[in-house]
């Protein structure tokens, strides 16, 4: 608040009546000036930002008039005179009007008493001009403590007596701004914008509520309100504060209830306008209001809107907001069918809809609680998150990864989430993005998240899964940039996030540690001691620091006395803890072994693991990584492991769990020695050789999906989910590549697959034209599938075959296989058709033609005209199938 001061001059006048007391003059001044301003001050109860300067100048003119009328008289003062019983304080005595922020100063002498000065020239201005860059407080009352969700100060209801005679929206609904370090830069403009917007909304809401307004006009009015709300959201830095203030107006003026009622309207245009606006005004209080009075109506509307692409974005956006209210609300929305709506729209191609789907599932994962998370797992949500996490849009990928990380933090769901393959996409996303640049990539990121949402993210920092820890650290690093720009870094202390971030910063998780350090630096916190992920190389000091971090400070002196370094730490067992380190309490020993197991799983053994044994064990199960270091110390690598029996695994490798031993033994046949791997993959195999080396028992993969990354990733990921839900094991090259050279493992996976689904999107085979050296990967995959005698099913999405003469000769046989035409709006029918090809008998299914001549013979290959007729026949067959399905 900037107060404007004016020097009050006291003059000495020669008068027959003698000298008057200062108290008398002050009293006269207060009475006369306030009497002159009484009518004006009462009429201006609510200060208007655009008229404050004019108001101040008017007050100055009145004071100047008082001077001219001789109201300021000469006065003398004596320190021994009797003072009045009550002397008003400085602010009370010198304030011009009750609603004015203008005061004037009475200069005082060094002794503390007012001194006599001559009045200055009448031509000098009495009041200073208001500086426009000053932050002005337009409110009559003191500003309450800031709350990001505006829960600390409930605006008065429209029916209250305080507002019955008020026509100014700002007085009824004051804007709450956080007194941050950058508020001086934006506060003035924000308040002026808020006042302008509130006045516009006042007129529009009045028109909407007018009984004479027809539905067509109501749609136009709602559209204008939507434009105002959206412009508020787009305000830099403080758009959330501005939009939330307008959301309060919409709720308390009754427009929110009108929008809820319109959700059952038979007028499609009115329904769309209402839902579009409803999505944009879902502040915390509005969500609570909707959940209390209209949850059933709104959620059922979203269910009825399935299939209506014009309503998809808004309906999913409403559900997204409802899922971040409370666990109870999440349960109600799920029971009403809200989750089914989200999963339906996960298969669409509109980026804006997919963003809202990903955010909705992320909110549900964070706010839903354990029971709702289990419900999500039963309804295949981890699988449906895969195409979202596989999207080309970074925002869709991020929130899908966040939802996956929140689900995997639930230990009961860890196995199901890991099986979906979505978890494997988390770290690649983080490694390809920076928090600072990602924060500015989308409007929802620029505004940041509120305290409640961020508090639900903290448990991920304590997860034992590296992916969950890393993604949570990534988000807090991103939020630190946003909150620093807003001047709100204290929010991290308010939600108790600083200590968990320090723990992650000192953890062996290299990526998460780096992100946590980045966040702590911006917050201004001290960076803790950093532990390397190379645990075998830890020093004694590193071990002592880790022991303290995991809650065993009592024993750090014992660890120091015994000089336990990283090598010894990884080999400790319960007997060592009891006899050597004096841990007599069995429960304490179990707690320590649990922390040690987690450390072993997250440790990096690359310094002593040349054959990547740990990577192979991690792929089978993360729990198997706890045995890696002991096996390496015994001289066991991937190739020696092939020769071991179960007894040697138990005795030499210290694998006491029989289930873990069986799991390793079951997958030993996947380990290929260096000398044989290149030979087996490089040489083409005949049909007879394939029948011997790749019998039915060795075809371990049901479907291999080949696609062009540039435009086929979405369809490939969708097919993966559809087929996994139907019980097929699916290989997509992004998720399960074995250690070693990329080409060798990829081609080996094709040989181990029964079916080869080839995704053909526009221009997907253009790189194959003229590729006589097989440099293109799609070309190599097709040839490998032909050589392995796989059942090939092309899936065409707006694809036209190039001329046969332009394709390499080794690809010609692929055109002989009948294809499935993909129609996005009829996905289930397309997948049903694909399923008949995958499970049909190749000898009896006429549509699955197998090439029995030489792979390099094109004597029976169709011509371009044949391909055209074949495609037309296939298209007509698919249309007939879809018509029958309808």
C-alpha cells in the first residue's frame, strides 16, 4: 500500500482574538473538511481503480478551497497547557475521509512537538500525483492470508445484507493476490483486469438469467463468458488467481447451477456451450459445489456423450477436474461410469482430448486412494496408459507417465503395472526433457499446481520404484521454476516437501538425485551430500551417510569402527548385523535388510558387470537384482549362468528363494553366447531349418508389431493394448529389447514370434524403395518375418501400396497377404477381424496365404492391377463386416 502524504502548514495570523489552541484548529479542520466531503465520501463506498486518480485530485481541490476560505488559522503552542482527555492517533486525526487512503503530515520538531511554519505559496500543489506503477489496494478490508485455492476467505453470498445495495462486483468479490516478490510488477494490472472482467461478467450473467433470453441468445452469452474466462487463464504468472476470482463470481451469482441444469438440455448447442464453460470454471469451490448438487447429472451426461466428438474435450475435462477433488468423489464418479468414459476416449486421435484423458488418469491415480487404484488395475488402466505414454505429444506422455508412476508406487499393483510395459516409457521421457523448458511448453504447466495437488505427489518420492521417484523429482524441479517466478517458493516448506527432496538428492538414484538438486537450488536450500549410484565403489563415509539417511543413525559409529565400505555393505546378511555390528533386535535387522535390498535393486553395477547380467535379471524381475553383486563376486556372468543348476544357484549364488531360482532357470534358454548369436541371426534359414530351430515350443511371442515411427506409433500402441487385453503376448520394439546390439535382438524377436503385424501408414514404405542394401529398418523387419515364415498381417491406415516394380525384390512376397483396413471409429470391429487372422488355422483360413516358393521368387507376385483389385475387394469386405457389426 502506498499512502500519499501532504505537508500540513500551520500559519501565524495576527488576530484581535489572540492565539488559538492547536486542538481547536485540528477539531475545526476535521469537522469542516469532513462535512464538505461527507456526501462525496458516502457515495464512493467502493473505490474504483480507474477513478482513484480523479478522486484524489478532487480531494485536493476541496482542501485548496478550505485554505482560500481561511479555515487554517494561526496557532501557537505551549508545552505546559492542559491536553484534551482523548488525543486521536496520527492516522485517526489526519485522515481526510473514511474511505480515503490519503493522509497529510504535520511536521514535528526535534523535541516531538509540532512546530510553527509559514504557509507556502498557494500556487504549489497540495497533493502529489498518484504514480501508476504503485500497487493500489482497492479493497475496503485488509487482505487475508493468501491461499492458492482461495479457501481462506469465502466471499459473501449475493443474498447477504452487506451486498444488497452494492452494484460493484469487485467490492462483493475481492481479488486475493499472494504478496510475493513479483507482485509489484503484476498486481496493479491484474486488479484492473479483474475489475474490467467482473463488470463484463456482471452484465452477461444478468442477461443469461433474464427470462426473456432464448436458448440461442443464451448460447451466445455463454460463449462470451467463456472467452473472458479463457483470457483470464492465459494471463501470465497469475492467471490461476485471476481465473479463480471469476469462478467465484460465476458460482455465487448462480450461473454454475444454470450450467449444471443445462447438462440435461435436449438442445445440443446449449449443451455444448454449457459444458465448454463448465470445464473452464472448475475451481476448487466450484468442484465442491458440483459434487454436492449435480454430480449424478453431469457424469451421466458425459456417459451419454460417448461417441460425440464435439463434446469429447469438454466432458473429459470436467471428469479430469472431478478426479482431483477427493477420494470419495473419485469413487462416486467411477461408480457412475466416469472411468469408462475416460478409457473410451483414450483411443481417439484428438490431441486435446488425449491430454485431458492423461490428466484425468493422473489425477485419479493421485487422489483416488488404494481401492480406486485397484479398480483401475482391474479395468486395464495400466495397459491403456501405454498408447498415451507412447504419444508424440509431450504433455500426453508426461501425464500418462505420471499416472503410471503413481500406480506403481502402490506395492500391491507393482507387478500388474510392470507387466503392462508402460513403466518402461517413464525414464526415456525424463531423459529427453528438461524441467525448465517443459514447464513453458503448455499453459497448464505455466500456472503450476496448487498445494493440495503437490502434497499428493510427495508419496512418490518415498516409493521404492526408481521410475516413481524420478518422475516426482522431475515435477518438483519443474514446479520450482514456476514458483520462483511467482515468488511462492515457500510453498515447498508448507507442504513439507524439502526434506524428501533432500533425501532424494543424496540417494543413489542418479537421475532423480540430479533433478532434486536442481529443485533445491532454485528453492534456496542447502544441497546435501551426494551418494554415487555405483554402490560397490562407496567409501566408508558414503556408507555412514546412507545409514543415517535410512534411519539407523544409532549404528553409524559401529559401521565406522568396522570400516564398512560399499563392497562389504552389499554382502552383509542377518548374521553379520547381529554378530559383527551389534544389531541385537531382530525387528531392527529386518528393517535394515529391507533398506539394503532396495539399495541393491537401485544400484549400478556397470563397473564390475561387463556382460550386463544385472540388466538381464532386472528384465525378468526387479527383485532378482538383489543377487547381482553376490553372483558377480563369485565369477558368474550371463554366459556362466547358462551352465548352472538349481543347487549351484542356491549355494554359490546365495539365491535362497526357490521361486526366484525357478524363474531364472526357465529363462536360461534366452541367453545366447557371443559366438553363436551373430551366426544364428545373420544367416538366412530355410523353412526346414526354421521348423527345427524354431518349433512351436520356441515361438514364445504371439505378435510382433512393426511400424514406422514417424506416423505409425499411435496405431501400433493402440493395437498393442487391444491385443494384450484379448490375451496375446505382444512385442513392441520400444519396450523389451534385450541387452546387446539393437539389430540382433530385434531380428531375434521376430524369429521368436508367431505373427508379424505390419502397420502401414501413409508413405511408410517410401524409404524401402530402392533400398537394395536393406538399410531401412522396416525393410529389414519385413524380410526377417518372411524368412522366419511368420504369419504376416498388414494393417493399413490410409495407405496405398506403391508400384510393385519399385519395391525391392526381397519384399515382393509381402503383398500376397490379405490385410486389415483400419477404421478408427470402428476399432473393435477391426481388431475382431485381426484376431481371426491371428488365431485362425493357416491351412484352413483362405485369407491367410502362405508363400511356398522361394523367398526371392516373384513368379507368383501380383501386378499393380492385381494389387488394386485385391485392395478394393478387401475394402468392400471390411465395409460389409462393419455394416454387419452395426
